[in-house]
């Protein structure tokens, strides 16, 4: 599998022309990355996507063509549709914050890419590649794929609890971000740490706490830092800030070991688990404490950095920690192979869309995925009502998390997660 950027448009047309006689053996993925929002269409993110595809399809004959408008074509010989679906799944997750990848209802956006069997669609793909080549040739070279510069705030996003406009982080200046980083390092983050139980639930809705997830309340963090930045509006900035937050959380745990008196989970970045700070923190813990800790990793981060993930997984599991794959949607869950990834748990997000008839193909597909994963290895999270738990139980799932479980465990709690 080769990768080409120089004169990629012409080389794509040339390759398609050359394989016409054996088109039945070839498939194509056309990623419409030129339609991404400019803040997500960076060379860095495109490169990560290309690496993901190349890693997955490296044993196949073919090529990856990176066009000058950020359009991506993957041409591959004798590859199965299932293998291409996996490639699409991984790249889609890379851009999960962009509406091109997922619609507002959480469903996959079909406009993200198209898959073609050249035995059927050769002429269609060939004509489209020629059309793109002609279109790009008319664009001034300096304007092709040009990213949006980061500048001053020019508009606002949603409102926070005090009705103050929350600035889009993607348009915030580097100086402001540096100031924010400094504030995070100086603040007492124990003020914004929260716990939410993960529970085993019996048939009579009797809940037993298994462990607590310790997380940071972003709304309270924003108030603590006295900032109006919407941390969540730019995934890459948020990831950068969470790495700093990870360091501060580790420092807080070292100063307040009482947080680890009971089984607890923490959501960390892969880079954090490979850092010197975490290694030093690990050295201070007793083996029985490590065994009771669950380290949660976001599925998008895992697929962004598979090499780093494997290294982090090998290290922390050897020390006795368990790993939970977090951020998994019902749709993506059917593509997850827990054993192959080598994780101990998978956290799947509950959605009302899951309430489908047991005879429906979608229900059976998810139920089979539960069985493949291991029903006792799944946490169904975001369960805000009893029906969500009952649905999970019908699948064989035993572990649950969400506001409904909060009320079962502590009905008099004054703080809502």
C-alpha cells in the first residue's frame, strides 16, 4: 500500500485507467474530507487518518491518494467490504466532532465517505476523479487545503450557567491558551473532582457499587478558572488541556491518597500513561491499590495512536491496572473487538435509539456484539432511567452507570452528576 501526495490527482486518474481491465478485483473508498470544517481539516489530522488506513490495509496491494483539497482516495485490490468498513470506522472516529462524520442525532453521516466496487462503479469513480482533477487545477496553489488561522474571538457558542457567552476555543489566541494553562497548573482541582458509581444491578433493581469513576466537572472547572472558553468546542485543544489536567490529577492523588481508599477509575490520555509523572506515581502505589484501579481511555484516542496505546496497555496491565475503553457508541460497539484490543472493559453509551424490538436485526446485531465482548465486560453508561438498565439486562449486561444508578445508590445526594 503506497501513499502519494505529489500530483496525486493525475496519478489517481492514471491508476484507475490502468486497472480498468481487472476492475472486478478493486474497491475504492472516497473520503470527502474536503468538506470537513476548516478547524478539523489540518495536515496533522489528515496524516493521522492516512496512517490509520495504511496500518490496517498495509498487507493489500493499492494506494492512498491525498489530493490537494484534502480529499482522500483509497484504492485497494482484493480487499473485503468488512475490512474497508473497519478503515472507515477508524477514520470517522478521528473526526467524530465534525458534523461530516456524525449527525446531531449521533448517526453516521453518509456524506463522510463513499465505498465503490469498481466492477460496478469504475466509470463513475473514474469520471469523478477526472472532475476533481480539473477542479483542483483551477485553484491557486496557495489556496488549496489552506487551514483557518487561529485569531481573536469573533463569535460565541453556547451560554454557560451564568449566561455568559462561551468563547469558541478554536478561535482563541495562543496567549489566552497559555494563560489558561498556567491557571490550571495553579488551581486546586480537588474542588471540581466528582465521583459517579459503576454498579452491578440485580433483577429487582438492587444496585451494588463496584467502583467509582472519578472525573472532572467541566462546567465547575470553567467557573474555577474564571474563564468563558468552551473547552469542548475544539477536540485537539481539549486533548492538550486534558494532558495538563491529567498531571494535576496525579499530583492531587499523591497529596490525597484517600481518593484511592476504594476501587476507582480515572480517565487518562495515552500520553499520560507513558509519562514520567505517571511512572513515578505508579511507584508510590501498593499492588493491591493498582489492582483496584481502572484506567479509562477514549476510543478515539486509541485509534489515533495505536502504537502508543499498545505500549501503554502493556505497561499498565503488567503493573496490575485494568483498562476500560470509553466513549463507545452503540453503532461503533459492533465494530469493537475487545479481546484483540486487549482491554478489560468496554463502556458503551446508552441511547434511547437502542429501544428497538427484540426481533429487529439491529437488536440481534448488538446482542451478538455483547456476547462476543462478554456481557460481564461491558458497562452501559448514561443510564438516566430504569428502562435503560432493563434494556441492558435483556442483553445480559450486568454493570451500569448514570444518574438513575446515582439515585439508587444515594437517593439523598445533593450533587447531581
